């Protein structure tokens, strides 16, 4: 189990961590890593364990739960036209260099 006392977490946070852990496990993350990542995500969303007292609550940030969909490459269309030609020229030069070395 990840280090730290979990007694300050609410039932909702524990349930969130369990569901997130199941998602990580479904993607093939090993058990200890999945649990650690799940609690990290819960901490980032809810800003840690909840403490009693008036005015102590903070709004939740659900961006970390949606972060995975934003990862990955970016499209060439998002670059400037000048960058397109620069990348194309560099790619062509690399292809020529490789073609010369393969021909030998």
C-alpha cells in the first residue's frame, strides 16, 4: 500500500481511488503501481485528504482524470506553413542521406 495514512480521506475519495486503480489495472499497470497512481490522481483532483471544519472544502479539479486523452502527437496542420517546408526539407535531406548509405 502507498505510504501515508488514509484515515483522513472521505468514502468518496476511497471509492474514486478504487475505480481509478481498476482502470490502470485494465491497461496493464502492475498492482502496486496502479494503486500509487490512483492515489496520486485522487490527491491531484481533490487536493489531498479532507479535514473537518467550516469553510475547509475546496472545489475539485477533474482535469487530471481527462489528461490521458490529450497525450500524444500533434498534427502537422497545427504548425505554420514555414515550419512545414522546413520539416519537409529536413526529412528529404535525411532520406537522401539514408538512400546514399544503403546504395553503397
